[in-house]
C-alpha cells in the first residue's frame, strides 16, 4: 500500500511551450486572449491548479511580451535562444531546469484555446495509473500534447527539429499509456484560419 501511495503522489512539473514565433499567424498566438486572459497566462494558471513542484515556461519568439504576460504567476520563464530550430530545442532547454525531485513532467502547449483544468487533471491522474507513467491526448491516430511523460525522457531529447515525445509515446504498448479523448484540443492556432475557427467556437476573444 505504501509503495502504491508513493507512486500516486510522485512529484511532477509542468513545461509550457511558448517559444514559437507565430510566423504563419502574423501575431503572437501566446498573447491572444480568452475572456481577456492571454492564452499563455491561462494555461499557466490552469497548470498551477494541479499543485506541481514547478512550472517552466519556455519562451523564445516575443520572449519579453510573453514573460510580461505571466508576471505575478508562480512560474519560471526559461529562454530558448534557438527556438527557430523547433520544438525539440525547447524540450531540451526545459530539461536542464527541472528540479531533481521531479519524476513526471506534463508538457502543455499554449495554443490550444479549448484547454481546461479537467483535461490536465485527467492526464495527470491517467499517467499515474498507467503502467508506463505516460499519458497523451489523442489526435486522430497519434498521441500528442498535452501529455505526461517520465522526467528521464528529457535526458534523451535531440537539440533540433519539431519532433517532441509523440513518436516515443506511439512506441509504447497501447494499453500502457493513458489516452485522453478530447477532440476539442485538436484545434491549435497556427494560421489565420485556425484563429477564425477558434473565435467562432468562442474560445478566443473577437479582435482585429
């Protein structure tokens, strides 16, 4: 019983990916608002409700504005100076700042405007109950973010490219990974068309 309890209460961190330059969108997607709150502030606030050991926010493009938008929250911005090389470099930077006690890491993007606390809570609990310690969000036939992975995975991240942990999640036995079914999280904001759909759904405030 005691052993099981240790597993359930394992220390976790949250890594918020917010380093992108939003070149296709034409404006910083991290700073789009939902009910007056920037997307990056919102996802950090939701993450903090999970009582993590730490929250790291990886910034790069628009770093100063993104950092300013999360001031006052108990989160640590870390700068990816090579953010243009892709997602893997942000994961690598985050890995160097994880606290020693952290055993599991939730990875969250800041451009999924439909995200709610319930999604994050379900992933964390699902990962703790799974045999692999992993959880991911189902996007079609693949698993992606938000996701929970072992901290050790951060020791083996390549320095460049847009590949995150999705490929590694897919290599695990299907019954060893908790898969969150949340079709609404399939909309991430990369283009003006994505933004228009998010506004139509009421997930992003009207604007220019």
